[in-house]
């Protein structure tokens, strides 16, 4: 049996090596390493894939979130609602801009923002909601968009883990994750479903005026070189990364299908085990399985993780410490017990290996090992 990896980046590369190498060589031959032709080509390809929104690439997914909030002219002290069970980047950019992160708990079944809590969090200082489409499927956007419209709030989607997923509205209409709110953002970190060979990110919006402002902010606030109309940052997608991503974009839906096949195998072998819960698939979103995250009950999650490691099965915990319990984000009157669902998840979630290169032998070995631990 081949060694089991959380993500097999080398295998993924070897599958499309000739195409990727050719794209890289074209950039090397042209030496247009910053804002070269491949960047524009990738943005156009990505726009087509997403249904023709305006696409602006940038340096990474964290920058994408920050640029989105800068483009919407949020002011220090403005409040932004976000889930507490997520990666720190979502809260980080809010704090860096001297905005106020307003934490909300997540739904215990879907792991995404608990929409029943949103209205309770809204004050006269609230300016935006940031739903995080965690683990590979969307938050309930029809409800979030309705609440935002009711209260005059912006919606900034963090679609870094759900890129390629489709949201299904009650009338059957479908839209790609990241294209539903005022601005969508994503990351092209190498382990993402659409991953570069380094850092990268992008923003999406259907508003052409807003898109122009976003593009200026990402490039030192300039529309014309040496003429700086707004305060900006230096956040550009390297031409080399754009060329690689433009190749991989052609395979994104195929990759999602392979990930779903892995998830189906896990489901069929792990469903029905009382000591764990497999990922719930909502009816309003397709799932691209950036992670396959189980929840354990009545067994020690950390002992299971250690047991699997002894069997050479890697696992990950996303996320072991909720944001409100992180030292950097602690606040008076908000401590243990404030967000019970997220706190419970932090001690019970475990993500299993899932990627496009997995085979049934590896999957069978993983499932048998989990069953062996539970039955021991």
C-alpha cells in the first residue's frame, strides 16, 4: 500500500506535469513575472467558470478578505459578524483594520454560521456578515442574504474551502460559492481544492465599480501608474502561479468528483457507527469536500488521533481552539461557555485524509483502523 497523506500534492502534480511544466516554461521564456499575460488569462478563465463575475486576483486569501473590507470603506469601530469556528484569518483582517469582530456560534450539524444568531448580533455599528463556507459546502446563503438586505448590511463570502461548490436556491437556481454576496474571496494556498504552487488569492464581485476599486487597492491604490487614488496594499498574484492555476482550473470539477468519491467511501463504511458522525450534506449546496470531518462521541478524540498516527494514518484538527478563546481575541465577559457548539466541536472534530489520489486500499485501511479503535 502506498503511504497515506492528508494531501498528495506531488501525485496531483505528476498527473498534469506536462501541462504545468509547459505553462511554467512559457512564463520563464516571457519573463513577465509580475502582472504578466497569464494573470489576465487566469482571471478571465476564472470569471467564466464562476458565471462571469468580475475577478481580481491577489497575493493570498487573507489579503482578499482585507481588500474586500477596505473596498467597502469600513471605518474603525464598525462591527463585522463572523463564525467563531473558523481559521483565524477571518477575524485577523477585521482586527487589523481596527474593526470589531462579532463572534457567533455555528450550527452543530453543518459547522457553518448559525443563522438563528445573526439578528441578535446586529447593532447600529454592524456593517457586514462574513459567512465562512467551511469544509467544502456553503452556509445557508438565502437566509443570510435576506437578513443582510433587511438590515442594510454587506455580505463578504469566505469561500476558501468551498471553491467550486454550487449554492442551490429554493427556486432551483444555482450559483457558484463566492458569487452570491457583495464580494466573494478565496485562497489558492497549495492544499486548497484549487491550489497554486505557492500563495495566491482572488476576489469576485458583480459590481463593476466595486471591482475597479478592489483592483486599485490591490495594486497600491493606483489605477494609473504613480497616480494613487485610494490607500492600497501590494497584493498581486505572481504570473507563475496564475499560469499553474489556469491549468489546474480545467480539472477542478474532476477533482471535486474524486473527492466526493472518497467521501462516499467513508460514508458507506463509517455511517451507522454510534461513536462518530460523518459529515452532513445539506440540500442547498453541493459539497466539494475540502475536508472530510467527522465528529466523535463517547470516545476520546485525541486518543483516536494518536492511534491512527501509530498506524501511519495522518489526521488534522480544524480547529482546536475557537476564536473567542484565542489569546489575541479574548474579551471581557466572553469566555468558556459563550459559544458551546464551537467549543464542543473543538474537542470532537477530526479530519481524515481526503484528496484526489486516494485509492480503495488506503481507504479500507483507514476505515478498518477506526473501527478497530472503537471496538477495542
